C-alpha cells in the first residue's frame, strides 16, 4: 500500500471532493461520498477537515489561487500592452476553467439561497474575484486606458457576464470552442471598459 505524506493525502481528499461535488452538487454530497471517492477511512477524512463545508472552503481557496496565478499584471507605463495582456488573461482563465469542468460546475452551477453557509462561502469567493477585477480597472483608469465610471459596478457587470458565459457553456450539449469564447469575452470587455477609440485586437485564427 502506498504511503501518503500529509500534503499528498490532503490533495487526494480535495480531488475526491471536487469529483463528488462536481457530479452531485454541494447539497446532495455527503462526507461519505467524498470518503468513498477517495477510498479512505472516515477517521482519515476528519484528520484533515471538520466536514464538507471546510473541504468546500479548501476547494474555493485553491480555485481562486489558480485563477490568480493566470492573471498577469502590467507595469504602469505599459498602456499600449494592455489589450494583449487582457486577452492573454482571458485566454488563460478560460483554458483553466474548460480543463477543469468539475471545478467550473461547482463554481457556476450551485444554487444560492438554500444554505446560508454555502452562500457565505460563495460570496467570499466572488468578493475576492471582484476585488481583483476592481484593482485592474483602477489601474487601467490611472493609465488612461479604462473609461471613467464606477469601477465597483463595472466589476460586477464583467464578472456577471463572465459567469453566465461559462454557465451556459456547461449546460449546453455542444459548447462553443475555446477560441470563440475568448474572442467574444475579450470584445465584450473592451467595448465595456475601454475609452472611445480603442479598438479590439484582430480576431486570431
């Protein structure tokens, strides 16, 4: 029998939880489902997590970390590189979500209002994403690329559009190809935030 280090065991449990939550949804998943998926004893699970809410927190923390790793920032004197950098960020995050469809399902397909604790955890995750977007918009305004406007509302609108695009992609039998998703999100963002006269990059073939 393979011996797992603490980090490897924790990683195994998180992976099993992603599988369970992704297939059954948060509300229908029990700790027993995660244990079965991981192939461990119940006591082993509780050495690492107090319950499904705590392991859900760990998943959200990991997902935000992975999203954050894909978002590149620019020096404040590189305004002409913003369109290329923006498109690159969109492409990397899109690739991450498409390659991790179960994580995307957990994030975009959970009903709110059924569990106050789950709502709190999802609000915290989306709050971190909004803060990341707002910081980027603020920097863009300072650099003269982003139009005048309330960055808080702009960030909410952008995140809402992004979420819906991926939600619809998840529930469709035939989702749009990655390059189409990236192109349309990019053009949507540019048209929404850029100062007049700043045009999108040509479509990449």
